[in-house]
């Protein structure tokens, strides 16, 4: 019985790894995530947009799957491009990457209110001043082995600058 459970676990891991490898890598692992966010906030302010940080990494199959999902849906892509500076913020807490990367990971979690507590990917919405508006747990957007189009659209539309700034 233990052998069967172990084999099932290994098969699942291999399947997820192969799936992740077949998707385009979208996270730049070399840049400082805090500087990346600061740059996106400056650009958002100049363009009258908000920032959405998709926090995760190329190591995360669900992160790559989401990036592929929104890139291939023209309606979602349009909502995102018209309203947000959308950035893929790399998070990798492994100490084996060195002290500088570990410090960056810790600073990132502090800046984004420990958003990693929801798992990955996690979406953080910032206004055009860098103020954190919302953290979205991606599990609420999932459906089967992918994402639910209506839920994803609702999430993005609910956090556009126009929606947030609407008067009651």
C-alpha cells in the first residue's frame, strides 16, 4: 500500500513538472522584486492604472498556467491591459539561492502583507501610489485543472481604478 501511494505521488509530481515545463516561463528571476514593483507603480501612476502583481515563480505550474490562461483570452487580456500594470513578481524563499535573494524574498512578503499565506499564484492589487488594495487567493478562481473565465473576469473588473473609485 505504501508503495502504491509513493508511486502515485511520484506520478503526480512528474505530470505537474512536465506540464509546467511545457508552458512559457514568465518570471524574471534575476530582477529585484521590490524595484520591479516600484517601477510598475510609477508607470501605473503615469498611465492612470493600478498594479496587479502575480506573485509566484517559474517553479509553480499553476502560476504558469494562469499566465498562459490570461494571455490566450482576448477579453481578459484587454481588461488587464486597459486597467493594470500587470507584473509577474518572482518569489523563491530558498536560502540556497544566497543571502541577497533570501532577503529580497523576505522584503517582498513584508511589502505585500505576507501574501504567500494564500499559496501561489497569489494576486496583489496596488493602487497608483503603491497602497495595497486587495490580495486575491487564486484557488477561488480555479476550476478543474484550470481557471474559470467568469471568476477571473469578475476579479479583474472588480479592482479596476474605475470600479474602486466609484462613488456609492
